[in-house]
C-alpha cells in the first residue's frame, strides 16, 4: 500500500527490527480481535431460530474465513514491482492457515479429549454396568502414547472425501505451471501463459465453494439426530441446561413445536382416522395419533441430560423423591397427581424411573401439553397405556442404547468442569419481548460483523506489507513469515475451540471438533483459493508456488488417509499429526533449495 502523511498506518520500511516486531504484534492482535468480532456477531444470530440453519451452515463458515481471504486478496493488489514478494504473503497465509488447522488444533483435540483405549481398540466412552469407580481416563492425567486417545465418528470420512475433492482445484493451476516453469520464459511471459488456467481455477474453486455450502446447508436441515449441525445445536442446549437457563418446560415446548411441524407435513389417512376414532379437528398430537419418531429422538438427546440433573444420588435411576422435583418443574404441585404419574411411568414396577421410562413420560406429558396453565382440579394427565406405547417406541429405536449409556455415564463430568462463557442472549436483551429481542439481536449482530469486517479490510493491506518487510529483514521469503504469523492472528480461536470442545470426552464432541477443522480446510480450498486465483488472473501474475502448493496437498492427503483408516487416534498419532506443521515448512525449503532441485 502507499504511505503518506494522511495514511494512518506506519511505513514498515522506516522501522528498526524491534519496532517491526512490535508493529507485527499489534496488527496481528488487531486482526485477531476483528475475527472474534465477526465470529461473535454471527453467532448471535443463532438465537433467532428461523435463521439457525442458514447461519450455522453458510454464514459462520464464510465469515470465519474472511481474515485469511482478505490477506490473500490484498497480497496481490500492491505495486507491480513489489507484487511478487507480497503474493508470497498471500500464499503463505493460505498454506499456513490450511496446514495449521489440520495439524495443531487436531492434535490439541486428541490431547484434551483423550480417554483410555481398550484392548479391543475402542475408546473408553461407556460406563461398565455396576462400576461406580469408572472414569473415562484412568488414572487421571494418563499420558500413555499408545493406550490413550479418541475415537471419531464416521462423519469424518465423508468430510475427508469432500476435502479431497475441493483440493483438486490446485491441480488445475499447478500442472500447467510445471510446463511453463522454464528458464526461457520471463515472469511476465509465464504469467500471460498461465492466465487462462488461473481463470479456470478461479471458476472451478468457486463452483466447489457453492457445492460445499449447499452440502453444509443440506446437512443442517437433515432430519437426522446424528448430523453435525444437530449435534452442535443439542450441545448448545446442554450447556444452557447445566447453567440452569433451559428448563424441562422449554424442552417440552420445543418438542411440541417440532412434532407439530413434522406431523403437519404428513396427512393422516382417512382409514387411520376411522380405525382410531379421530376427527379432522382433533390436534395432530392428540393421544392415539402417530408420534414423529425423529422428534422423539431429538427430545431424548436433550432429556438424558435432565435425567442426569435430577438423578441427585447418581444411581442412574429417578427415585420417587427426585420425581417430585420433576413434577414441580413442569407445573404439577399436587402430591396425588405426582404419585399417580410416577406409578404410571414406572413401567417395570421396580419403584424407580429408568432413563427410557423418564423419556417416555416427558414425551407423553409434552403431547398432552401439560403446563402450569392446564393444571386444574382434574388435569388431563398421561396414563400408563399411553406412556407404555411411547416406551415401546423409545426402547425400539436403533441408536438409543449407546447414546443413553454415553450420556448418563457422562453425567458427573460437567459438574467438575470450570464454568464456561454463557451461550445465551446478552442480559440486557433477555427480558425483552420476542419481537424486540429479535430486532436488537439483528442490530447488534450486524453491527459487530460490519465493524469486524471493516477492521479486517483496513488492516489487511498493512499486515501484508509488514509480513513482507519482516521476511526481507530476516533474509527469508515472506512465505515463511506469513505461514507462521498470519494463521495465529486469524485462526487462534480455533485452537481454543478445539481444546474446549474436545475436553467433553465423547465421540460426538471429538467428531464435531475435527469435522469443523476439515470444514475450515475446505473453505480455504474453495473461497480463499478462488479469491487468490481471481487476483492472479486479474493481475496476470505467474504461479511460482509449486513447492508451497505441494505442501498443502501432501498434508491434506495425509489427513484424509488418517480420517479414513484410523477412527481411533492415539496420543502418538497426535504427535505425528502436529509434526506435519514444521515438516511442511522443511518440505517447502527443501524443494526450493537450489541444491535439491530449486523448484519455484
């Protein structure tokens, strides 16, 4: 960028080395805070249910890559005589961000989420029946390289395949660059020769960007309780449960809404109505009508955490006294009604309520629209027959038993965790009416996102100049300085998020954590690369980054193989994975070293 007396930024060429280091730190910290503003502002929109699908699947991934994308963009917009060094900053940012995300946070997730690896090679996520001393990691702090680790879900394979497809865009520019890398061509001649291939790569990676967003959006609305987007939503609710901000009444109300939407999309046949004695005016969730199984699965995923909350003595059963507390929280305060509901819910008549009986009871209470408002002298309560019918549905679900065991065995874990930041609307907005709260959330969210984006746009050109100058002072390519520094400024939040999320020590949490990192790599392969190639096409620049490109491809292929071949990843795997980060730098240096081939 051009510096003058009216420019608010300092010309880095006028600074000594300590001053340059300080300025790099200031700019990096500023970009870090700006990326947090963008992230926090977009996450506010998740509190508007109607926007949740599009925000989680499209807006958050796009805004998350904005800082890297802007550095990449501005790296090619400088003066022609300086553009070669500045473009090295852009490709260093692209390579460093992609490789860092797939190595350091991934290894951190394995470390923080590690549990004991059993003899059969599975992870110790389930409590053995009757074992009251069981812990997921035994002894606490166990650092065995081969006998501790994590087990990831099958979702990583699909995401790894998608990552493999999106990185194919690099080949479209890299293969012609190999042929044009001859001494007889000048830099400008090589740029003109590769110009059309830069355009093809720009379009190709842009198409993959649209395909990736469409895939993510489809996943966010998929009616599957195991989807990554649904898992994130449930985990947010679970955090609110442990903070006392989400109640049983909220859960029942949410179930009724989702169930009514789901059943409303499928007409009940006339034969079914005649057989069950239903009329057209009867509510869709009336007893006797078919219940939507998917809504029950989603509700159960939340209810298991309420079960842990009310199970005060941690015996994995709800006693009569504990059940009274549940009844009070759903608006049933009369003891005779509480006793009747307990007896009807105790299907096996063993004097306590199991997790399946608890889920069945709460689902039927929600279906009867049980609330404070309808507790009259003779409230319409669930009965043993209706609860038993739901119990048969819950008991017969394909994915139930493993999820219940994992959730109930993890009941004590949250009590020992440090309190995390609240994941709820700001205090000053909580008490507002729904319409006003929505309006203020939208206003505050867009204000934060616009302010963060404005900071990124303002500081990215200056950051490019600083990183380029830092490389000159250290007598190394600006690629290396940007490879290390830029991702720290733009992706430091991913390191913290990977640690905090994986430490829940469940298969789902580690799967979501690693899937998010794969998604970030896909965004770099599509949006960032498309912007970069569009800039190269516009400026007719030569692609002289074969070594850097190969390092990106090699790391992504290795992580794809890991995702496919090793669902169980040990602490030793974490060490190998994190070593890919410095090894990739060494790989680039070796390929560019004149004594070893001198690749561009």
